[in-house]
């Protein structure tokens, strides 16, 4: 999931289904639910900060922790990747996706300042068998994954 273009900022966006039907048809009163955006620290606490923010947003949308588990796992993987492989700033955006076709899902986008020249401390300090699973986890949980604008391994699963 690492990008090769250090000059431009990057974005990874995925759609993660949430079990339980069309959860996001509309907020109380008929208004559509709004997307939320969070600025994250660029450091080792960013993944937990992102999970807390995502957990609050899901709760606001009426999605409990059990049904939102996959969303939280993907948020953690994408933010960890941005911190380890990219430069600041790091932002997380969550958008509810509803309607008959979606059956309730969350669009997760993580943006960063572009590829870092070297990997983060955690990646540099661990063995090959301790890293490299993030892409497989994201692809297994997401119904749509990709990188607008390309990158080292551009992909999209729809």
C-alpha cells in the first residue's frame, strides 16, 4: 500500500460493509447523515486516535462496536500505513453510504502528505514476518479499495 511518488500527497479510499441492512438511509428527521473528517497526529498514537474518532462517529450513526468492528480494523490499518510510509499531514474521513445497493457501508478515506523517503521506526525495526499484512486485511474487509491518482501498487476492488 506504499506509494512511490514522494512529491504528491496520497489518498487511499475503501468502502467497508456494515452488517445489518441500510443503516444510513437518513438521520432522524430525514436529513442525510454527514461525513466526518479528523486531523490525526503523525506518530505512533495516530491509529488509536483514529479508532476512537471512528468509534464515536459510528456510535453517532447508530452503529455499535460489534457491527462496526471491520470499519475500525480498516481505519487502523490505513492510518498505520500512512504514519509508517508517508509524511504529514494525516487525515481520516468517514462517510456513510446507504441505499438499496450499498445495504449500509462506510467509505473510509485516509490522506497524507505523500510517500516518505524512509519507512517509519516500527517498520524499520521489525522483521519481514511481522509486517506486510495490511493490504490483505483491507482487501478482505473492504468492498471497494483503491488509490485515486495511482501509486506503487494502485488497486481497486469494487
